[in-house]
C-alpha cells in the first residue's frame, strides 16, 4: 500500500503548498515517499512570507482555487 492510500485509495501523492498571508496558495511540488516512508524535496519561491501545508491528492498537478 502506498503511504498516501492510508487516507483512501484515490490518494496517490502528497503535495506541498505555500500559503500567502493574503490566503493565496501555490503548488510547490510533489512529495514522493520512499520505501521507508521518508522523503525529501528541494523547492524555492519568491514569496517573502508564507505558511506550508501538505495534502494527499489524487494526482500531483492539483491546483487549489
């Protein structure tokens, strides 16, 4: 079983999001856990202030509107 499928069989990937102080969101990338359920991801953004959020998604190209 994939780690993401713990939340339901339709969830295939984790996605890292940046959340701006104004409430906007940006998809920063897909997090792919290895066999040990550990993962690493290197991303950059021009945002000066942000929060981070990780969600389980059906595919990595998900966008929040």
